[in-house]
């Protein structure tokens, strides 16, 4: 006979089962690390939100996700890229928690990535998840895609 109330662990098991994650991955009424990682991977990220917004506005022409660019001894990945415009976009997460891009090693790696991209003729913009959420990132990318020559951007800003 089914129980009226289900515990949080049972709800978790139901959710995992609905997602096709085997019960064997659940230990002591808590999802094991692989199951938790699988659930977290299903959550949309700020990068996903940005890509969706750009697609909805028709700004995804020529856009590639998880774009790889390299130097001879190292390969880098950008969240979004427009190779024909030589434009890279990185959504910088973890800056307030000290994770990923916010850690000391992450900042040092980002400096190396930005310099490598610049030396290879790429322009890289970095936006925060908050800028994705409030629309600033989409506005910035739209501007760079439509007025992408530095001369046009300078003229639009009133510079000579």
C-alpha cells in the first residue's frame, strides 16, 4: 500500500528514477556523488541562459558553444564564440565564492587565456551571471556583433 507522505529521500529516489539514474547510485537515502552531479548537470547555467537569449533574438548566426582555441603547448575553451567575427565570450562564474574563475589559480588561468586569445587576434569579453540575468550581456554581444569594427565602436561612443 502506498504511503501518504513520502520522505525527502523517497522524493529524491523518485526524481532520480524519473531521470533514469539507477537506484544503485543512491547510498543511505542520499544521492551518491555521480547522481548529484547528474542532477546538477541538468540545471541550466548562466551560459545556457545566454545562449538561449541570443538564439531567441537571432544573434546566434555563426555562434559556437564550447569553442576551442589554442597555442602550441595548450588548448583553451571559450563558452561562446563567433569565429567569423573573432569574438569569444566567457561567462565568469564563481567570482564571489572563490571557485572556478574566482580562485587565485582561476584568475591566473584567465589572464593566460585572455592574453593567448588576444595574441591570436581574438577579442574576448567576460560577463557575469548577473549580467546575463539583467540583459547587459546580450546587449553587449549584440553591439559587438553589429558594430564589431573598433572604428565603428569608437565612432558610436563619440571617440575620434
